[in-house]
C-alpha cells in the first residue's frame, strides 16, 4: 500500500502524522525547513485539542511542559474589573481535561515531533520543499527539492498542511474566499515577575477590553505574553517602546526584558474547496482565521481529528472512498461560519465595535463548552445541522461530541467513553443488562457494541466482557437519554445516531455511513 503524504510539519501537520501513526497507517511527512518552529506563535491550547493529544499519545508529554488554567478572564481595562470570566471548572464532568493550556508553539512542535521519533527512518523528512505533484486514479506523485537533489515520492493521498501560503492549494487553483483586514497585531514575549516581586494576580489568560487600546495577557510557562493591535500604518515598535507600552498596561515593575516579537496580519479567509480527488487541505491551507480566542491553531486540530480516521477506514478496506467527503462537509462550515465568525465577533467586542458576542451569551457551562471547543456539533447527517456555540444545556443530539464520562468494565477497571471509540465505532446500548438484551455480535470490522447498565452484568449473563457499569445511571441521565436507547459513536467522539433499541439496525446504519451497504 502506498503511504499517505503529509506536506507541512507545523502543529496541524504533526497532529495529522501522529493520528496516522495511531491508526497504523503508513505515511511520509515533509517539511521544507531544517527544524521545527522556532517562531513566537500561537500559545493557547483549548480542551478539545488536549483530548486529541490524549488519543494520539502525546498528552502527558505536552502537559508536563504546559501551564494549566481554569479561568479565561474577561477584564474591563478602564476599571481592571473582571466582567465575564469563563471558568473551566464547569467542564469537570465533561472531560478528563477540565482546563485549557498555555504553551508557545515553538515549545509545542518539538514535543509533538518527539511522538514520531520511534518511526522508521525516512517517515519524517525535514529540508524537503514541495515543488509540484500529480495525481491519478491510483494515487499521488509529489516532487521535493532536497539537499540531495530532486526526490519523487508516490503516495495514496496527499494532505496539505503547508500553511496559509499553501503550495498545494495554489497548484490546484483553489480560490480562497473572505478578506484580509487592514489590521495587525503585535505579539510580544516579556520576561517580567508579576508573581512575587510585582504581584498582579491576573488570570493566566486575560482579555482586557477597551475601545481605545485593548490587550491580551497570557502567562506562558516561562514568560508573559502580550498581544495588542497596532495602529494603521504604524511601524514596528522598538524594544524601548514595547517596554513602555507593557508598563502602561500592567503598571511599574522592577525589571522587564523583551524576549521575542512578531506581527500578525488579521485574516478571515476560507478555501472554497477542501478536497480535490486524492488531495485534502487542512489547517491554515484550508482556513485562515483571526487569531482571537485561540481559534486558529485549535480549529486546525479539529481537521486532524475529523479526517485521519476516515482515511484509516478507507485504506484498511473497511469503507468506500465516499466516506472521505464528510470531512469537507463537516469541517468547512465550522471554520467559515463557526470559528471564523466567532473570532471576528471577539475581535470587534475587544475593541468595543459590537455589544456582545453570541458565544458569550449562554450559561456559565455553555460558555465554557463553547470557548473550550467541546461544544462543537458536526453535520453528521448532511442536513446542514451544525453549531459551534452553546447557549444552554441540551440532551445529547446527533453530531454532538459525547461527554468523556467514566464507566466500569467487567474486570472492575475504569474506562471512559472516548476510550471506547478511539479506533472503532462504538454502539452503546443503554438498557438493563439483567434482561439479556439482543445485542449483535461484533462481526463487522470497525464496529464494537457494549451494554451500558446501572446493574452489573451477572457472570452467567453472557455480557460480562461487553457490559459497562453506569453507577446510578449518571452517564445516561447526564446525556438525557431514556431507557432502551442505543447511541452510535464515531471514532472522533461525535454521535452518529441515537435510536430506540426496538427499531435500531445499527449494523445496517454503520454500513450506510461507511458506504458499504
């Protein structure tokens, strides 16, 4: 079988490579630079991305080098008063990771790359610049400029994770819709003691809103990061001017050192097509989003959650190629009209251009779900029914990401709902295991069935190995499910179906989803 070709090794490219490794799919990764990122870039990782770290095996490595925070502060700069903080403690029964992370991108990328170090030589390639590619019915052929000369590589599919100036997108002639605003942000990393010598007690992630001059303050593991808008036409500030601006924001401090700076241009641009036969656009190659509320990199990771399992099912021979079409159908609206529009609303809100962002109009729980990206609902049925903003608690719906709650297996061990669908569709039959329900045997590749019951499975029931104990019906009640209901989960934690057991043909539905009916 030809390997999947992954062009670009930024965060989305690395996450995609880690996903393919997790699913046991042979791939080749290519990066034109001679090292992983050393730039001062994105620095906040949302909860949904941390869940992807767990699935792809790098969560512990990342968490050991990151700062965890349970508050996203919204502060009125004129009064220095908190006005609408997002408290991730509201996510405690939603996820194993009820927090967001601060870690700069140039620290994150080497950690992700370490997760690929045990692969055979030649799977991960630096100093390989894509020149061009061709595709046919059997695969893709890409040419790279390398230190040893031109190299030609054959693959089954090509995944373009090569950034906002994507060579792949350009060569395909895919148009980008949207705007690049005449707005620039300056990001500055500062060495300053705001903990002891000059205690400020700001949240580790704080948004200071002000119509005249807003600012975002981020506590990174080793420094403080400031992000603020540049005046139109303004030149890049000198280090002395930056130090003065920081003191203007946080008050006088005993010492201050500028470590790094970078200027961002603000974009809201979405590729008109994300698939061209055997080529897929991902991350910034597919969507450039205003860097507000950490929606740039983290929206790209949603792509690396959605597409790889589909490729795995197709390349294993379990699914028809049509399964891959769901990637663009589900992810494009989330980026274009979900993350993109939410980030733009946040940008305007910070500068006092609008009254209130819809994303912050719900309950405390709903706001935490939205800002952590745990509230994403994908268009699983192709009916245009998707959302990225939560405003209130609702019962579990098709397309929702299911809460990652614990249950207990037949050996007495604790497992979590997301574990059940790490590399499989999982059919969860919420019923009374004592009644020995009619549950299909696990005969279809990629589909496993479980009984979820508040009654422990008797040893003579025949279900001990496939029964999960739901103490006090906590899981069923939280999800808002009735009795004798089956929930079909996809390998990305999203709900594919919710049906009464009496009329459910889960095997038939699964075959329809994967195109093998």
